[in-house]
């Protein structure tokens, strides 16, 4: 079968009441996995298909723009100008024969012309990432059964027939599920070993360093880095993020899937995400086996606005007492730290809360009442 691994993942965080649930966005896609964003348009890899999704449409739908030839399967797509660079595997399923992998180029303004092979390898190319006009890609070298070292190569995408250049060889980072570039650093998501590595692209002698290696990082297949430097991670059936610009930052849980289930023979489990992209403050995530894209609002990115019909707390950061403005519903509150531990709970009295005894740090304040909930990120000084 194709080079796809299904793993039963247990919950990584407890099912805290502040964790948001995902909303249905699109269904009926053929094995959606990796995505890339161009403005408000998402390009989606299916098993054998490439779709576009216009996220501004009132009734969103997936438009099929290209189907791969027989025995070719799409793994990841990056867009540069009018060209899509698509990572594809050549695999004959009937005989379980791996032929190789290619990076092909498709002009979105001339789809009828089909694809042009840019890179061809007898090894498995597992991921690709853009840095300006330079695509970087990871090539697996199997040194023993299911044991791999990784080479990182690149090429000049402006050339009609580029020659790949090897940038880093024999990296001991295991299989790369996804990769992104931010501030001249290449981030490698390696779900099999439950780590995220970082390589400084400005140094040819750079070696991978472990950026994330925690007990709550698991099945981290897809990553996305926002323009503000926040790294979003599909963490099994959950979505998490971390601020790349803040040394010592903690991994934050954004939400988790407790609706859609897969069943791979060992019983049902919550379906794991394959990738994530962000447009504004809305995250879009793929559920491969479900054929779905679901969405989630990252409330940490919302800017308080007194003109909206939402409660607002101030001051924030707070030293002792916070006031809740625009409060028409909330009578109860719960305060959590970023690890999900409940720190405080009680009744909202006179639209004010006393946090003078709470330690300095970042917290999640959940307001409840009249069947409604609202979560606000709160800093305590």
C-alpha cells in the first residue's frame, strides 16, 4: 500500500473544558492531507487530486483543478508565483512497488499543459518547503529496515531545468513529515520520533537541534508558521501552537477533535489531523480518512473590541482585580494555566474578579453563563 502510516493516539492533554471543538467546513474530498495557502485560497492535496478552496465564498466548496496520472500520489504542494510545486510518489499499488518520487511543476494559469518534472529521485522525498525562490526538500536514505537518515537538498525555482544542490547530508532526525522556513531557520516536524528539529540555513555546517521534544508532542504530522512567528502543530487529534519569537515559550493547546472518529482495526479513536493552515485567526485542518476539512478560531489571536457583543476583561495584564465589560451572560468563571490545570473558580460578582493571590504568568480565563462560554488569554503580573 502507499507510504501512509495510521497510528492510534491517546489523548495528549486532559479534555479540559476550555479546549475548543472543531467545526465542519468541507466534506467529500479524496484523502485530503497537506495544504498550502495563497492569500485566501487554499490548495489541498488529495491522494490523486489537487483542489482549490476559496475561503471567502459564502458556501465553500472544493474545486478539482488537477488529477495525477495512474500510480502517482500527491504528498505536498507549495505555490510560487503561478506555479505549484507538487511532491508526488510513483508507486504501483497492485505489485507493492515503489518506483521513486518527483517534484513536478504545474502552471495554474495553464492547467491543460499538465506537469513538468523538476526533480526526480529513486529515494523517497518526504516534504518540501519554500524560502523565497528556493524550495528545500527532505530525501530519505534507508540504512536499515525502517531506519533512515535524511538529506536536505534545494534548487532554484526560477530556472527552467534546475540542478538540485545538497545542503545537509546524513541528518539523524528520522522521517520528516513536514517542514517550514522562518527567519532563515528550517523547522522539521518528525512525528515518528515525536520531535521538531531546527536547522540554521545561514550555516552550511549547521546541525539539527531539537526545538520541541516534550511528553505532549505526538503524531505531529503537519505544521504551519504564521507571519507573526507562531508555529502551529497538528498534534494527533489536537491543535497546538508555540511562539517562535519567545525563548522558553510553552506549547499551547488551541483545540481538539472529539467528534470525528477513525477505526483502524483496534477500535474507534478520535481522528488525527494531517495538516493545518491559518487565514486570519481561523485554522483549517485536514482529516485524511474522513475526507474532511474542519476549522477552528484561534481565540488567542482575537483583539478585544468593545464594539462587539462579547465580554472584555481589563486591565490585561492584571495585577489584582480585573473588570469584565460587556457582560450580559457570565456568572461563573474558571482560571487555567497553560498546562490545563485549574487554578481558580468561582462566581462573577459586580463584573469583577480578584486575582491578587494568583502567581505571575499566562492563564486562560473561561467565563460561563446562560449556556454560553468565552475563553480569554490573561496575563498576571
